[in-house]
C-alpha cells in the first residue's frame, strides 16, 4: 500500500484525516538522545554506508528526503533506492531496477524490509523509509524526522557549502510556518482529493485556498519562505507545488487557480526548481502515473493526462 492510500482514514462527516503513526526510531550521533524532538523508539547511530534511503520520485513525502539528501551532500554517505510509481495493495516495488530488485537490498518489495523488522507489521508500507543495508531491516519511516535528522544529526558528513536548512535565528517562526504548510497545503490537497462528501470537500477547498493566498502574499515580499535563504520549509512546500498543476488541480479538484496563475508562488516554485537539488528530483511522468493509476477510486479509467508541458518550469523566474 502507498503513502497515498494507506495512511489515511475517513471521519464520519466524509472528511480526510491522515494517519501519522510511523515507526518512531531515529538515527542520531552515536545513538545519543537528540537535542530536538521526541524519542519514542530506538536510537540508531549515525554511520556512513550503513543505511539506504528508500524513496519514490512520485511521492511528495519521499521527494523531500531525496532533496535534503542532495542539498546536504550526503549522496556518498546514505545510499538511495528508488521504487517505481505504481504498486499493488501490498507494497511499493523496485520495478525500475534490473530484474525488479533493489541492487543493494536484493528485494522486490519494500514490504520485505518492514517484515524483517516487524513480521506482523499492521500498517501501510510507506516511503520514505530508511533501511539498514546489512540486515535489510526497516529502521524508520517517520518522514518528518528523517529530513530533520539528516540535517541535525549527520552534520559531520555534510558537504562544506551545505545550506543551513534550520537557521537558529528563524527556527521558531519556521516551525510555525511548516506546521501551517503541512496542515493546510501538503495535507490540504489530500483533504480535497479524498473528501467523502460535498460539505467535507467544500470546507477542505476553502481551507486550502486561504493558505495558498497567505503564501502568495508572503512570497510577494521575500524570495523564500523565511527570507533570503533556502530552508527546510521551502523543501516541504516545493514538493506540493511541483505536483499542483500536474495532479492536484484536476485529480484532487483543487481548481480555483493553477499554480501558473499565482505570480509569486509560480515564480518561487520555478526559482526552486531551477536550483540544484530540486528540479532534477522531479519526474512528472512518474508523478502523474502514480496518482492517476494508483488512485483507481478517484480515476477509475486509469487514463494518465499528457499535459501540462514541463518546459514552463524552465522559464525565467526573475526572483534573484
């Protein structure tokens, strides 16, 4: 099952509520208690070459981990395995690899890593997931903490010019911005797409556009969400914006406007797309294939739209 379908529940009123229960283990320096955030699971030590980040270009939650790994220069420290854009109800699969197996883990399905750690794992098989290479066991799939810890706990292995994705001076405000972005935008598009009643959809639609209007105004006076430098807040917003016109506008009925019709947000999204570490992680064909094929309840024909033309992402953004 995918992050799109397994991590959701429907409340009585027909609304959507994402299940945020993940394996709470974290990877920290020397497996010591981290300075930030809760410790509800086991602690694993930072160790180059020990772990494999399993992700999928189609998935926005996994996409953020791919971007952060690249921005911090961790490509030779934490390996990357990529699942294909479609899957059955059991698991994401490694159908992009030769013989349909991850070349490092030797697995056909990510589900195998989950079951090696938890033989009776009861929840959906989600990406991103961190897997121990030697044992093939899942370490964690707690996506907000994966990227947080790649920055805070793996700092000894960042490249020299890695960006400060969690600047101390704005961190408190950034946490508030990211919370609103997650609740109202990242998750807001799903609240629209998976609404089970007209009332639930109408409420979700209104909430989404209130938030997007807030972001349009905010980004009309600053280059990035927190000012003049890229932070994790930008990574988290970007992965939703990159999918907006291709998927969320039509497939999820978030159709008041296209992203291309919102000047500040569209310029900002192109600015990030054209920044090293962002655009090269976006595969529009995989993104569209995932949503339009896997979500058979929303798109029963399985027809994948041809457009929009991705060339527009390379147009000048003039935000420098």
